[in-house]
C-alpha cells in the first residue's frame, strides 16, 4: 500500500506544475485572452499592492519576533507535546505548526533548523517541509491584505483559515506517516 501510494504521489508531483501551466495558458488561449498582456498588467497591480502593504508587513514581522524571543513558542510546544505524540506528530515539529500561520519566513527558518538537526530525508525533515507546503500564513495574509484595504471585520476568515491550517497539518502528518510507514 505504501509503495503504490508513494509511486502515485511521485508521479503527481512531477506532472503538477507543468500541467497547471499548460491548463492556464491553454484556457487563456481558448478564451482569446491576451495572456502576456494580462500577466504584465497584473504584475503592475502587484507592485502597487506591495508598496501599500509595507507598514502592515513591518508590524507583523515585529510581532512575530517578539513572540519567538519571549519564549512563548517554546512554552506552548512543551505544554502540547503529549497531545501531539498521540497522533504521531513529533514534538520537534510543533514550532513549525505554530509559526506557519504567522510567518512564512519564520516557519522557513524553523524548517531549515529542523533539517540541519535531523536531516532533510528524516521523518521530521520531510514532515516539516510537508507542513510548510500544506498550510498558509493565515495571520500574515489577513493582516497584510485586509489591512491594506482597511477591512475591519474579517468575519469568518480567521476561523476558516485556522481550520484549514489544522487540517493541513494533520494531513501532512497522515501523508508522511503513510509514505514513511511510521
């Protein structure tokens, strides 16, 4: 079961990005969209958006730095380690699970540290990188994008994003356990 699953995942991962590129370009051509011009126009809009979000980005990065430096991340990890052991999630990956909804660069730093300590091909290394790819920087996205357009009431965006992050993390644990046979 594990070998067949691994082979299928390998095939999908090799074909996914080229297939998506061809599908999007093909769909644009079928719909008679001037794909390059639309792309360039979007890139111009992206630059102006990037300039508008800089103050929110600086505030978010400062808050994340304070959270990590205060020791709150380590305290939270030690309290929740017994729970994660029940589902087969190594406690070493808890900081990754906590940091990912907050910061892409912070979680990338944690993932890099885990790979230096445990190795990129270890269960912990693969799990951390799968967590990185299967979740989103929820608070970062909400702070930056909602803040840049002055949205005050995020309604269901925070709970929906956090639920998606939790299921992404649980899915990462399940997939990695199946692939590694752990």
